[in-house]
C-alpha cells in the first residue's frame, strides 16, 4: 500500500464523490415525481393511458440502464435532444428509477388492507382525504424501505454515467488507476467512498422509517 | 429527423454476433455465480469464523460497490501481472459480482430450512456434510429459484456494461457500425429492443420454472 499516493488522490476522489452524490440525489428527487406521475396514470379509467404507463414501466425495466443512457446521450441529438453529460445522467436516472419506484409505491399502497379505505369512505372521508390521511401513512413504512433500496441501487448505477464522460467517482478512479498503476490503493479509497455514501443513505432511510412508524405498535 | 434503419440491417450480422458473445458470457456467469454462490454460502454458514468472516466481507464488499468499479479494478489490477483477454475479465468480474448476490440469497434460504430437517437426517444416520449436501441444500436451492431468476435477469442486463472494458457483446459490437453510419439512435433502439425481447423471454422462463417447482416449496 502506497499511503502517500492515497493521501494525494483523496481530494480528487472526494470532489468526484460530490458529483456522484449530486447526480444521484437529483435523479432520485426528480425520479420520485416521475414515479408519482406513473402511479397516478395507472389509476385512470381510460384504458390506453393505463396501458401507456404499464408499457413504459415494462420497457424501462426490461432494458439495461446502460443502453438507455447511451440511447439518450448519443441518439438524442438526432431527435433534437441535446443534453450535456450531467443533465443526461440526471434525466435518464430519474426516468429509470421512476419506473422502478412507481412499482414500489403502487405495491406499498396496495398492501394496505382494502377495508381501511372502505371504512374511511363510509365515515365520510373524500377520495383524496382517504388517500392522504388513511392509506398513505400506513403504506409509508413499506414504501420508505423499498424506495430506499432503489435509491441505493441508483447510487451504484450512477457509476455508469462515467461512460458518457461525467467525472464522477468511478470515472475519476479509472483515470487515476490508469495514470498511477496502483489499482488496489485507488480501488480501496473509491470503494470506501461508495460505502460511506451508501451507509449515509441507509441511515437516512432508517431515520425516516422510524419516524413513519413512531405511532404504530408492532 | 429522418430515421434510416438501413445501416442496422446491413450490420445486423455483427449485432447478432454481439448477442452470441453476450449470451456466452451470460451463461458462463450464470453457472459461475450460482455454483460459486452456493459454495460460498455453505462455507460461510458451516465453517469457523476464520473462514466465514473473510467470505462475508467479500460478499458485503461486492454488494456495496458498483459493478463498473469492480470491473475496472479487475481489468487494470490483473492487467498489471498477466495479460488476459477482456472477455475472461468480464466473466470473472460479473461472475464475482453476482456470486455475492446469489450467496446472500442462499444464506437466507439455507437458514430458512427448518432445523428439524437437519436433526431428522442426522438421526437417520447421515453425516454432517452429507446432511448439508443431500438434505439442506436441495431444499434451499428450490426456495431460492424466484430470487435467483430475478438476479439472472438483472445480470443479463448488466452484460451491456462489459462493453466498457472491451468485451465484444451487443453494445460494443455496435460501436464500429455506429461510428461508420452515424446512426446511434437507430442502433441503440434496436439494441434496446433486443434486450427487451431477451428480458421478456427470461421472465417467461422464470415464471415457468417457478410454476414447475412451486409444489416443492
């Protein structure tokens, strides 16, 4: 182990790690809205809209994230869609995780017993009110866990953005391995940074989970 | 915005060759990760901490870091000592990655097999390792099939990442054709479609396998 080198490259890797955090957090943020939109579309009575949402989710989940990224980045310009690499990473990440997240959200809402919403409706709650104050609080605990897992998957997948030349953690690590020929040192440091990021996210998920379940008895 | 799929048709044999290489890699990785994952799981459950903790550490390490980083590490790390073809690095990298994920599943399912099975088998005269091999592992394996199927579907999608280290699978095979024809959109559309078809076939296969083995669970 060459510790001098490790000290030397740490600032570079930390800067790159910020890019990873930046891209991932923005993709998760926007992805949440995509997911909510997809869940909403699936409640429409007009069937073609439901089919569109189902089809979108199926296609996104059935094709590699990597190919989606390349398609939008290199194929986008021929549709007049020119995105800089970071925006492209955020947009593709958001639309990708949105599809997975909508399934997680729908699943957690459906896991709430139907009797709950029926009881609320018969007590005079409106449709929206039933959803917001009866169903969602009960779905929250499951939703937080499953969305959290997806967020962690997205952070790991954000390494693929290095292919379209975004200088994030994996790209920086690869470049440093190439220039220093010390793969073990660089790998150790960059793996450590991913682990720190992932454990921080896991901590946030756990806090949110505890907060969502603070009134439930188990 | 005019689409021209003619170059895709011209280079279709190249793409099919990419599918062939990708399938070969996927099959090798599936075998390696399932068999290896099972061995790792059995060893990490049934041996002393000196052996099992390093294994658990590697499972944890492979699950908390991105695949691409692991591939770069293997590719450049191994490249320092010996020159091995990219496809071997790709199979090893993807294999180890999914070996960790599969081992994680096997550990859970092996532990889910009731202790009574072990005790009954021992009292019938099976030895310790024979019980594990003939009684515990088969039951655990059947229970793992749904999750293993999910992992293998994810794995096939991840073969596309191997193009980053120069494995001549579908995405890599299209690079030359794209650079000659300047039609990235059409090529990537067709590639995505191919992956989608493979994915649907795998999902059907998984559903069939789950139905076939459901009575044993």
